[in-house]
C-alpha cells in the first residue's frame, strides 16, 4: 500500500502553475481561518470537496477519509470538554472549531494530491524561499511517504512470522507493534544516514540550485485563478466586517 | 586518466584499515571488474573513487588519487559530481524524487543542464531501455529490478567520465543485465567503468579483473585472471563455470569448444540419465486458475490470469522479468495478499490468510525488515514464543533450527552485527522455526557471496529433501539451473511456463518471453553437440577426459 497522495492527472487543477497552487492553498487556509460559524466553515469544506472532484483526486480522500473524520470527532469532543464560553454556544462553537480543523486538513491533502514534490520545490523557490529550505520541505513530504512504505513492508514481514499488528484485539495489536519498531527505527536511521550520500551522489548541492528560469510561465488560467482567490478573499473580509 | 597510488582508508583514526595500499590506474574507456567476498572493501573503494569519501562520508585517507591530474581526495563533491557517478549498493536510497522522470532529470539539473534538454535526454534513455512506461510512476511503487534500473539510468544520463557500480545487477533480470552490459560496451558510454561484484559471471565484458580481499588487491590482470584458481579461492570467488569446465582460461585464438572437443569425449549414457524428466506423484498442494490481482491504487493488474499447480514436496523456482508479478503471486500463495478474481485452492480449499498462518513461511528479500531482537537466539525463538509454546519446547526447536542453519555458535550475538549472509540465514531460520509446510523465499541469495550462497542453498535443499514444499524466486540463472526441480516462468502477470528445467532452458522463445538467459556453460554445451547441460557438474559428468 502506498501512502503518497500525489496522482499525476491531466486536470485543470493539476495544470495550474505551482505558485497558483500554493496561493490556492493559502486562500483555503485563509477562508477556514476567517470563517467562524458552522455554516460558513461547512461551505469552505464543501469548496474543498468540489476541488477534489474536479481534480479527480477523490482517491486521496478515500485514503485519508477515516483519519480526517477521526481527527474531526476528537477535536469536536475536546472543544466540548474544554469550552469556557456561554453554555448555549458550546456545541455550535465546538462543531465550528472541528470543521475549521477538518477544512485545513482537507486543503493540505488536496494540495499534496495535485502538486508533485518537484512542483512544491519550484513553487516555493519562485515564491522567494531559498532552494535548501524549499528542497527540505519537499524531501520531508517524500520521505514521510517512503518511511510509511517501509513500515508496511516491515509489518508484512513480521506478520509472516506470526506477529500480526493488523488483526486481533486492541491489546494484542499494541503488543505486536513493539517488534515493528526496532526494524523501523533502524531503517529510518539507515535511510537518514545514506540520504545525504545519495543526494550528493547525484550532484545535489544546497548552494547550487538547478536553473528553472523560463520553465514556469503564468497563463491565463493561472491569472483567472489568482484573480478569483483575491476576489473571494476580499468578499470574505467584507462579509466579516459587515456582519 | 585515473591514477590511484598507495590509497589506504579507515573509518576512524586508529581503526583497522578498510583499504590497504590500493594502486589502480585506468585509461579512458577502460572497463574494470573488481570482485571480492562480503567485507572485502569493495563498497568503501567505490565511494572513494566516486568522490563521495572522504568528502561526504568521513574517514581517514592516505595516498593519492588523481583524476585527469585533479586531486579527487581534496576536491569538493560539487566539483567531482560531473566527473564521477556511483550506483550505491543500497540503490533504493538514491531514488528521492516523486516520479521516474524527475529521478532521471535530477542529476543533470544539478549539473546545470537546462530542464528541457534534461527531460528530452531522460525520455530518449527511457525509450532505449524500454522503461518509457514507468516515467510517470512513483519509484517506490516499482519492483526491485525496475528500481535498480531507474537508479542506474539516473546516473548514466549524466554521462560521467567515470561510472562506478556497486553490485549493480542484484535485482535486475538477466536479459536486462545483458542489455545494460552491451550498452556500456557499445561505445555510447565513453567513460571508464568500474563494477564491484561478488562473482565473475560477466568477466568477459571487462578489460581487466581485480580480485580483492581484506581491503587489499590480491590479484590484478586481464580476463585471464578468471582462471587464477588459487587467487580466486583466496578471494572467496567461485571460478566461472566455463573456466572450470575447460580447466583454465582459454586464450591464443582457441575457443572453449575447440579445447573441449580436443581434450574430451561426450558420454551419451550419462546424458540420458540427466534427461529423465522429474515426476512428482504427490498430491496437489496448490491449484491456481484464472488468478488476477490488482494493487489497491493501481489501474493495471499485476496478475492477469495465472494458472499453476504445485504438488506436495515440490521444489519450484520462479523466474521472470522485472515487474512480471513474481512477488505478487507468491504473496497470494502465502496468504499475505487476498485475491478477488480467480481461484486459489490449497489442498482443495479456498485459500485465506487464516488458513495459511503457520502453514506458509515467507522469507523476505531484505532480512533487516524482520530482525529486531537482541540476540540470534531470541530472534529465532520469537515466533515460537508468540505461539505461547512452553519454554523448553521453544529452546529445543530453536536450537534444532540453529543447528540446521549452522549458526549455533552465534546464538548470543546481536543479529544486526552479523554480515549480510548470516543475517539472511537468521531471518530465514526465524521463519522456518515455525515448521511451515510450504516455504517461499524471495530472492534468498541476493547480495550473498559464494560461501554464504552455498550455505543458504544447502539448507534449502535439505528442507526440501525432508519433505517441505519449497518455492524460490530468483533471477540468478545459475541458481535456477543448479537448484530446484521445476521452473515457473512469469511474463506480463501470468505463468508462461511451468515444467522441467531442461525444457525451459532449451526453449529460446520462452527464455526471451520471461527475460531469462542461458548460462555460459549451457551455451557451450549446445554449441558442442546440441545437448543441453545445465551446470558445471553435469558438464563434467557428460564430457569426460579422453
């Protein structure tokens, strides 16, 4: 089972300039941050879902849906417990906070589903981030996926000798995780140790960024998308000020 | 072009020397094979001559290493990167991008090549090597051989002056190995080539051969070094079968066939004995028909209609090109992967994970995915303790399996501190201690030197003789020829052939379809009189001294 979210599709969303995708991510975060009631946050979640549909990345939702729903439920319960405002607003506030968190998570998943690691590096560079920092961000995302893949292989290999961390009671599953950790940690250390060697073996040098001049040009669709994000942000601010 | 003099290296000051007084000079375009057993110092040397050590990975180095007059030991990696490239033994770590296409352009981009040019070169190279269909795939989703091929091409594309390959064929199918060697020999690649290996299988593709042991060069010369039996023995390298068959290296315009015809005669009766087909009258264990399997996130089927029968006590060797579905099929047979389409019966009943638990033992290619305990004994005893068996039985069974694998002396050692061959034996023992009825081993000999390979295969042979059903996945043709009784050849997600080894290796179309190849000894026997002989032992039995 793979854990990487990016899927190479030929949709309009995938074809956007990486800077526009980053701007879109920021806009979705902003929309979630500025909205404070359940209804408007539900609309922001809905916008995320619409983007998942038009970018043909519903598979990422399928992969992460359970985790997002669980996080949403836990957030909702935590806010119910720790809410300190007027009693009448407890449930509305908790559901709004939970939706905000879920909305931000969905935006992140959507971004990773339509943006390759290379686009993330180049998008961040074009947005002004230094190459080493941009490369580190993209590499971390990539390594997290690779680490998870290794974890699945190790779990499979351990299950083959009777240590099944997937089936059985919660207690037996927790017990079964202990033997998975040693090989996983050692694999992780080994990976980290060999990573710089592997990168430098291919001429990578933090101080010498590859030339990407002329590779990315803003097209009309990118401009329209950027204008839409700006207009929508202005409308949200206006609505917030007036309400 | 390359001049190395008195090069010594240790990982820490005062630590034993990993390399001791190495001298090597290479002319432009020269191809050198450096062979030695596990721990001989090949990997350390590969990193130094590629300019990664001591610059990136630290250590204490003495001596000189000049590349076109430049001091490689003191130059920054950013300056040595355009000169020398290395395929690491752990090639998976060199795949750091999200798609194969990005992987192929990464090196040239770092060297300052414009993106469009790098992209075009990547697409051309992929087309040449037949991996154009993988360009948009995530490297982590590829099979082991496809990964190794992608990692190798991601270096070749930079067209370095020196290409160092540390055990580059461990996961690549034989037809692709041959293709790569022919490509490197075709003149398209003009740089120097240094290949580190544990065998001399492809010695004829190199100009020079160096035998290495204990951090030192013990013999250096042309191809005739493949016939230096004493030096080979010292280096822990098995002589090539062809050289053994001829009793030494053949030179001076003679061919191996000429020499054999002159000095030996063919015994047809011996050949008759070998040709008797193996028949297993035991009942069926597995019956597979119309099996299809699709990975959850894939659009294509990894298995496209497999039909296969395996009898109790069988010894089956599974061959096939990279990505042909070998591992996927074996995981279905072991009950690790559930299937939705087709039928898989185990002793007449539909297979399930629950049914196969304890019955099928699956040994993974990488032993480090299994090992976790503090001692060899605890590692092997783990599965028995999981079954809550009484401790006296655990001790008895663990000691018995350690004895079978010949690792009793290492019972108190940390398994991670052992060499790769021993770790593989421990991982194998820790699965087999559960006494499964069917044993499936995924590339059990990868990365093992001749001695470790011999030990491993002896144990597997013994298990089969004691009645266990054994299935091995391999792409080592000499292993397939020497061990096992039947071959199942896979191609494009289905079993293209399942039957006697001799029939398989005699069929050109089948060999081509499954990415397999005949070994040198097989080719020689066919050339001599058209009678196929599979191993050096068979050859010696049939071609007797006059």
